[in-house]
C-alpha cells in the first residue's frame, strides 16, 4: 500500500506538472467503474473545463483541488490508493494499461491515469471533504509533523493510546499516513519491538520513537525521489532496512530478521537489536 513517503514523493513529482492546468476530458473504464464513489456519468462529465488548482496529501489520500476554469465552485478529487492503486502520467500516445480505472486529460496532451491492480482503491468526487470522505474528520496529525508538534504534545498524544506499538503507528487517528511497511521501519529505527504495549515504554523510549518517525519518513521520501528509474506507477522499497526482509541479515547487528504474518502483510523486526 502506498503510504506517506510514496504519496509525498508522488505529490512532489506531479504537482508542478498538474497545478494550474485545465482538464480537457475524462474517461472511466467501465470494468472498474465500481471503484468510484460517485455516478460515473457525472464524474466524466463534470471534470472537463475545470482547472487543477492544487495537489496536496492528507494521510494516505492524494487530494486534487479543482475549480471551474474561470474560478469558483471548488470540488475535490480524493484518492486513497489502498493496496493496489498506482498513478501514471503519460502522453496520449502511451498505451493505456488494462488496470486503468480512469484517465483525466490535461491540456498539452498530458494524461493522468489512475491504475488499480487489486480493485481496492477508494475514489471520491466531493464538495465537502469532512462530510463526504469517510473517516476524514477522524484523521490525526500528519505523521511527518511530529517534530513541529514537539515532544511534550507527542508524548501526551501517545499516552492516550493502549495499543501494541505496531498497531499504534498504523492507527490513523493517532497519526495519519503510516501503514504496515513504515511502521516496521520506524520501530526498527527506534530499536523497539513491534509487539510491545505502549504502556511499557520508558520516557527515553518515547523520545526514541518521537525521533524515529520523521527520520524514517523524510529519509524514505529522499530515497524515492533520488531513484533515477523512478516511475509513478511503480513502487520501489529496496532501500528499507527490515520490511519484507524476513530471513535476511539485520544491517545494524547482523542478527536474522524475523517475520510474523503472511507475505501480503508481514511484520518484520530484528530480535537482536529491537527490545
């Protein structure tokens, strides 16, 4: 599942190419139209002649703000890619993948395509984000904002929770944007076992978690953007330390990396240096 770093890198890549541009057309793949939380014919008809005024991110959602070409009547296209959602930006001559859900045509023959190979993505075309996007109002602060939040506010928020650390980090009401992969990486960075309860943390371990969250997320964004073979429609996490590395050697202590759960949603950690 794309998480905060992938979506933030995507936003950084796409925003300069899309913001301020006029939408000239839209089509929906009828085989995947069920993914749209909006009548298909209205979606395809209402997007043209609108201008993309901004591309932002909220947790695991990409948010495309639009208005009529001459201004006013703001509406938002909100996409939560879930497990199989990807984006592709291409010219109109590039073949459309079979996984395409919809295509938005932009001036100068640019096409923004949303692809989904698991048919799990959630797509909303809304007037009111809080009312029309499920769970929107319950999202916690952005996970990459904890430094600005400060250790005292973070610790206060943290101590409200009772979850195991892995589940705590994935709880979007605690912090938004972290999922299965980066929770593994953050806990590895903080040297904390994922199955520990929040209440077991000592003050210095809370500080380690506080520091690890922005460190891991910012490092991941940098690694994604630095990839010379970066493609919007593909996901490369080879830079990760432990996630999906079950059975391999820990890069920090040389111990064998453990894995619990299935390959689809594994929990990876090092018993040698996470406590």
